[in-house]
């Protein structure tokens, strides 16, 4: 026998041994369940002094209370019993209990079949259970669950009659709290419709980035975290956002003009947070600006007029010219983008079309932090110069993914 045949024989032997042990374990678990039902039928208080069989099993097996209750609940569904007065308690899935005693069924398979049987009308249970057990011989519990769903749909194609004609109030909960480390933690639960809409939104925003800066190496969690940040930006930029204390919802960032120019130092974010001056410089490309004169103790002495750095007229022109994020290979549409000052306004750069380019949040940050550069070419359109490590010649690149405006004949 060659070495490959020996390896195959060993693999078969190991798998057979595991299967044999699983049969023993499953058979033992089924017998334990049957014994628990016998104890319950004879009276657990009289036999052991415990109030319930689950409590007894919790101590006998040294398992958590919830696990003990699950075992007892499964045993009741598989094994017929009787009350202390002798009245019978039929099992929901007795044939499944018989198959379980032979070690043929996994716990997920048993729970799947029992879950279906609890919804099947009494007159159809025996036939439905046999269909499921026959299918279970060659299929996994997920396939059996799918068959169970088809059986239920056939028996009750219209579904359960609604209790009321009025739609139920959606169950939605959300908590957002700032941790001591400076990060934020988000937890929540939503009704099916809200969850489906949120999933569709985040799926669309969490697609792997396209662009000439290289492959997108973010993990799925990182991509969905960035997608959530983009969704917040889109909501804050919506003209339909409700007013808050007489103003549109906003986050205040306070930074000195000197730190903003150099990108060195710290900025105050909201009520308690901080961010680097370099990050504030990114956000300052396209923001609502209130110039403030401070005294020696940083007390506000005078406030200038609130003004939008990129006014609506120029923003509309940007949308028409760039058609979305102008970075090469990026597909993000205009509503996902910000106006970037090619020469930063803090350095004297004007807020005019020839000094602005439309960019998504990711590529906006990339431009501020990497060797990429952008300029307006002779034809009035933006073009990007890659860093030397990508292209030693730094040949200009453009985004050709967005649909250009039609030209007049």
C-alpha cells in the first residue's frame, strides 16, 4: 500500500471513529432527556426535593440554568409523559425522539424538526414529521429547515391571520455613547424593514473602493464602519435635516488660525472630544465658518458672520463639472463628496471653481496625507499627479468613470 493510500485510510478511520462517538453521545443525550421526563412524570419534588426538573439537571450536570431549561424543553417535545394525576402529555415529535435515541440526529437537527412540528396542525403532524426525518437521513439541518418552511407554506399559504388591522409600531432602539478612550460605541436593534433599508444603504457605501491608489485592503468591519461615517455625512448635508435650537444640526470644531495653517496642534471637537489640527484642516476645506476673536484667556470677544465656505452656486458648478469624486477610478456620486481647496483657503487659496475639486471623504483624506497632488488642467478639468512610488514620471491621471455632460452641437 502506497503512502497516499495509507493517508486516505487513516483519514477514513479517524472520521469513522468520530462518527461512532457522536452516535454514542447523541444516544446518551436522548436517554438523559427521557429520564428527565420520567422524573417529571413521577414527581421531581417527591423524588429529589427540587421544584423543577430543570433545576435538578442544572445541579446534576453543572450547567447554566438556561442550558438546563433548553435540555428539558427539548426532552418534553420528544418524549411523551404524564401529569401527576395520570393524564397523558403527548410529545410534539415522538418519531424524532425515537430517531434521536438511536443517535441518528444532531441537536440542531432535532431543534429544527421540533420547531417545524410546533407549527404544523395536529392532523398533519405525523405525515410531516416522517417527511422531515426521511429527508434528514441525507441532508443537514439547514436543508431540513428549508423543507419545513415549504411544508408550512403548503399547509397555510396565507399565513397566520393578523391580530389587528392596524400596523404594529416598529421596535427600534439605539444607544450611542462616548467611551473614556475617546471612541464611540453604537448598539441598537431595529424592525425588519428598517434593518433591510439600513443594510441596503451600508452595502452600497461599503463596496470596495476603486481608484488608482491601489487595492482596497480594508476588512469588512472597517468598510462598514467607513460606510456608516459616510452615511452620517450625507445626512448632515441634507437640506431636509430638522433644525436644532434654531440651527441645522452640526458639530463644532474650534481651532486657532495658526494651527489650521500649519496643521500642527489640536482642535476641540464638539463638547468633549479632540482632533488633530491636520484633521481639522481637512474638514475646513468645505465647512460653515464663524471667525472668532478670542481674549487672553481664550474667551470669545467677537464673532463674525456665519458663512458657507463653498457657496451653493459654486457647489452646483462643481457637481456639473466633476460629476462625482474626481479622483482617478472613484465611482462616488456628487452627493457623497466634499469640495476640496487645491490651495487651502487658510493659506490664501480662493473659494472659486478654478481652486476647487469634488472629492469623496476617503480620497479627500488621501490627498491631504499622501504624495498625491491635484491641479486644474488647461481645459479646466482636474487631474491628479501620483506619488513617485507609484509612478516615477508622475504622469497626470483623470477619472473617466463619470458620465460627462453632453456637448452642444
